[in-house]
C-alpha cells in the first residue's frame, strides 16, 4: 500500500488554495458592487436631467415613430409592401435614450 500522507497533504493544500480563490472572488465582487452602487447614487443625486429624454430614460422610437412596425420591401420598385417588426425598438415602440443610456440623468 502506498503511503496516504502525501495525498492527504496535497488534497488539503488544493482545498486551501481553491477556497482562498473563491473567498477573494466573493469579497471582490461585493466590494465592487458597493462601490458601483455608491458612485451611481452620487451621480443620480448631483446629475442634471437628460435633455434628450427629459429625464425619463426612453423616448418614442424614431425609426417606426411609435408604430412598432415599418413598411419594407426587398425590391427597389415594390409590388407589395410588407409590414415588419421595427429592428430598433423590437416592437416595444420606445427606445432607450442614447444620450443618458436610459438612466435619465447626465
């Protein structure tokens, strides 16, 4: 029978190292989340309302003009025009403001 002592030591060492990596990962994720939250709250408190969307974060889709569909034909001189789902808003009729990225403030 081979000696089991080196195998046990190796197994414990691997668990300690992997446990350390997991712990560092969890702590780092929590700290970055808190930091991101606090900086976002400061920006929201001190930021001005967006002029593009008037502070709402969204506005009516400019491609379909709020219809949710566009008229499209694969031919240059169309024989028939097919209504298709708007590719910009995906049929939701609004799109996220590109000035404030949907946050409502700049």
